[in-house]
């Protein structure tokens, strides 16, 4: 880039800081993306230590689901809040909320306190993650924005994979599992001065009072959707594990979820306690084929990614008896291509202007990867699994973060917060549902098969063995029985990749219905707008 080009870019930039100051600001806020993604998987390897410490194996499912409950239930809420308040101030508040939850987890005297801390961290983490996207959307031009969105995806993927490694390292050291949560305070404290003094800010509603801004939030709609998410995730996560599928608790949770969704539909449609401008759910996007496709594509990419990240290390731990660190390292063939191709998508999608091919090729590779992983057995060669990981990493990286950029090209500047919140809902909600479903499939199938092999084993013993909390179940077993149990676990584990196959097939099918026109992007001075225009002549940021 020449000096003249740089001067034009600075002149058209919607932010007031550039150069090394902007670089430090971006690095600081990306660290919070890393911490949020890290927290989603860091308990994978520390949960045995936590459960044994508190003697609470019955509460094991809460460790992974509690963070997702807090995050999935508040995405749309945070999107509305960012449309009313200065993104810098709101972002800092959500960081503080996330750090408070992490502090509670690290100092938790009981399992219940730790679960509460995880929920609080999820609440703050969702707002923090959305805040990073908002800040980088408001203070970048449409041409450069995909690059920054690509950085977010790369950092998110890196943190997700490093979670089990870092958690396991703390659990095996004298620092103990508590530092898996305290580490958030250290990094957040180091970046705090940057948040306060270097981040750009802008009031989206200048002159508006605090109470007038709060009145713009659809509190009834937010309460209904939070309740629906929480009851639905609890029903899927605990069904057959904590409560039987036919129990009153499971049936009641499912019924509550359906009832709340029905009430939400009525409330949003009839504008009960809200207005068309204030309602929580962006109903207008339900009439946009392109936005609905982007929503589904986001959920599909998240589903495939997290199923791979959770189940591949688990396979190596059970079959190859890998330690946590070694099992995590075996994910490098997935994470390296994921990071590289997420960045490539961020650089070149905006330059080329076409986005449909990224979803098509990515979906095909993602489908092939999950189909290969579905065929694994205890005798599968490690090279075969690594090859499947490479395909999955490339495919997912090609479009995992693309919807965040594309959705902003399709809407007017004033709708950017709603569009990002809509896509973010698909990201976190899709991941939460996928993990809950995959974990339920794995635990239920393996539990049933192991009971058939060892009928005398108690439910608690089987669950402890599957989750890695305790292996006393196999202490006195013969080699033949041990082998049968491992085969049962692998057979149950690979069924989780059915979700990845479905996600890949959905991504491919939907890509054929996406727009194929080239989007011409141009910088829009001093606005966080899109400036997008397709070759068919439609302007105003819409295709």
C-alpha cells in the first residue's frame, strides 16, 4: 500500500486512532475473545479434579452447560444494548461481569457457587464477545472489516482448542484447577488500561437519557427467550443422564420451553409490551431469505467445529490412553488450517466481493470430514483421523465467521447491531444445542452399552468412567471386558459426528440458494456503515 492509499484509508476511516495505538487496542479486545472461547472448553480436562474436590459427581453436567446457558440466553439482549449505549462503555462493563464470574469460579467454596460463577461468566462473556464484533464493525470500513472478523474467528478457534490443554496443565500442577479461572483475571487486568484509555467510543444515541435508552429494551421478550433457552438446554443436557427421559423433570422442562417459545411468538407478533422498533427479536430478518440462510450456516459451522474439538481428543484418550496435553496436541491438524483459512476468508472475501463459493466449498469439505470421522473405530490409523481433521479445519475456516461480515453488507448501517446479535444468536445458540445434543447422544448410548456389558455396575460408576472422573469400574475387569467397554465408548462417540454430517449437508444445500452477485464495497467516512452494493444495482447497504 502506497502513501497516497494510506492517506485515503485514514481519511475514510470511521475511527480516530491508527497505527500502533489501533494495533494495541485490537490486540487487547481480541484477548477477551480468546478468554471467552477458552472458558467454553477449559473445564473439559479439569472437571475430574473439580468433581472429586467437591464430591459432586451428580452435578457434573452443570460444569459444561452452565456457561452456555448464560451466554445463549442473552445474545439478543446484548445486541439491543449495544444499539443504545456507547460500545466502549458497555464492552468494559461486560468484561467486568465476565471477570467477576471467573473470580467466583476460582474461589468457589462449593460446587453450587462454581456453577453460579460459570453462569455469570457466560452472561458477561456473550456481551464481551459481541462487544468485540461491534467495536470492530463500528470502527472499520466495509473493505477492511472482513479481515478483522477473520481475526476474531482465528482467535476464537485457537482459544477453543487450547482450553483443554491449559486447563489440564493447571490441574496437573501445584497451581490446581482454580487457576484455570484465575488466569482470566490476570489477562483482563493487564488489558484493562487499554480498554479505558485507548479504545475508541461513540454514543449511538447522543442526548438520550439513561432511562429512555433502557425503555428501548424489550424486557418481556428477553425474559421469554432466556427462559426458553435455559429450559430447552437443560432438558437436552440432563435427559437420560441426571433425569430419565420419561421423568416429570425432563417432560416439564421440554413443555416449559415449548410454552415460552409460543408466548414469545405471540408477544413479538402482537407487540405486547413492546413496539415494532423495540421488540427483542429482529422479526424482519425472518422475511429475508439471505439472513435466514446466514443464520443456519453459522449454526452449522459451529456445530461441526465443536463436535470435532470435543470428540477427537476424547477418542485418543480412551483408545490410545493419551494424557490431556497429548490428546489436545492431536487437534493441531484441525486448528492450524482452521485459523489459516479463517484469516484467508477475512482477507479475500471482501476483496473479491463474492461470498456464496466460500460456503459451498467449505460445506463440502466439512461434510467429507465428518463422514470420515463417523467411520472411526478402535483400530483406525491416526493418519486417517488427521486427514479428516485437515479437511474439517479448511472447510470450517472458509465460512465460520463469514456471516458476521456478510450480514452487515445486507443491512442498513442503523441495523448493524441487530444483525450482529442475530448471527451471534446462531453462533452461541447453535453451539450450545449441538454440544448438548452430542453429549447426550454419547453419554446415553455409551451408558446403555456399558450396562449391557457390566450389568452390576451402578449408574454413577458408569457415568464417572465415561466422563473420566473415576475408572474404578474397570479395576477388577478382565482384558476382554475392558476391550468391550472401549469399543462401546468409541461406537457411542462416533455417533456424535452424525450432527457434523447433518451440518455439512445443510451448509452445502443452503449455499445453492445464496446470492451470487458480486458485492461492491467502498469505505464510508465516519460511519460504521456498510456501503455495500451488488452488481444488480441495489444500494443502501442491501443486496
